[in-house]
C-alpha cells in the first residue's frame, strides 16, 4: 500500500515527536523533582498500562478507565492523575497514531487541520492544569468523568449517528469540527479522553466512523507529547505509574492492532460506564469534602 505525501509527513513528524518527548521526559525526570526517585514500576502499574492501552487501541479510550483504576486502587494521588495520564500514555498513543494513519485513508485537509487544532488546545490546556490546586483538579476531573460516562452510555445505547461514508469535511462543517477538536484537545489535559467525543463528532458530521481512528489517535499522538512535556517539566505526575503505562502499553497496542483487531466489547463498555461513574463520584466527594468549613471551635492556628 502506497502512502500519500501527507501521511508520510505526518508519520515522520510523529516519529520525531516520539524521540523528542522521550528525551525531554528522561532529562526532566533526572534533573527535576523526580531526580533520585525509585523509577521501577510495580507489576500492578504495568498491568494497568497493558489493559488500558489494549482496549484504547480497539477504540474504548484509555483516560477514563485509567483514572477509574488509579482512583479505586489509590495508585496515584488525585492531583497527579492528569499529569500521569498525559505523560505515561504518550508513547503508546503515538504508536497507535502511526499505525492508523498508515492504514486508514482520510482527506488530508480534514486530518491535518483537526490534528493541529487538538495540539494547540492541549498546549494551552496543559499550562493551566499543571498549575491548578488539588481541589480544582478533583472537581474538574469529577465532572470530566461524568461527561465521559454519558458519552460511553450514549455509545452503548447507540443514540448517536452511525455515520456516513465521507472521508473528509469542507467549508463551515470543517471549521466547526476543527473548533470542537480544539476544545477536546484542551479537555484532554484535564483527563477527559478525546476518543469517544471525536468518534461521535465525525459520525454526526457524516464521515465514515473508521475515519475517526486516524483523526482521534493522530490528534492524541500530536497533542499528548506537547501536553506531556509540560507536565513532565512541572513534575506534576507519578513517575512509577507513568512508566507502568508506557511499559505495559507498547506491547498492548501491537497486540490489539495486529493480532486481536476486534473483540466483542459489549459488556466491557458497560463496565467502563460503571467504573467511570464510580470514580467521578469519588473524585467529586473528595473535592466537596475538602471544601467543608472547619468548625469555629476547631479552627487551626494561623
């Protein structure tokens, strides 16, 4: 299969981004707040990386399930979850993007403009999220998880359009899609995955749902190194958990993309809805509990 010039350029840029991110992550981890910290991830963290990236490659998404697992098992502090997701899932997502851009043909203008929009959104969003206090992150991620659970529910109930046959968009419809992808890129940095809303978006606009895979995975492939680099530089992530996502994630992507390819995912999708809602409730409860006023008689001294 011959690749278009656009696909070759995008693939080359993705490889370059992967190398640049890996170098920046290694350099900042050695010199920043993680210097001298134990880095070897536990078996549990690697399993989380394998499972979430395996199903991510099949279109489930990884952010909501990973957040739910981290929250339920108390693997990562709440305030470090956005950074851990945006750092640890980078290289497995880049591998997904390389695979799907190479094998699925999409209109070059649609693909490139949506990728650029998501990347710019992530660059702006990461700079904000990396500076947020724990309470704001808990609140934002709680509501983001609720939004994600609604999108999963709509998908499970088949309440969004099945899509058309187009491989690209044009005119005002393309402008709308680019604007929405910009917003989705910004929300990625808070922990709401891009896959489900992007799939719904392109289906609503009449594109073939298969075309969503290079768009959504390519968007994440370009935006996550940008967002991940900013989180890595700030140190606001869990190093061992991020390395577990990386080590478990890379072989999982290859297994899902080239060997398994498709599974009956009906019950798994409903399980994702349940655990995502549960994680959202826990996150919001933690945020609201932190807001509870201190009784006047028990006030801490200044």
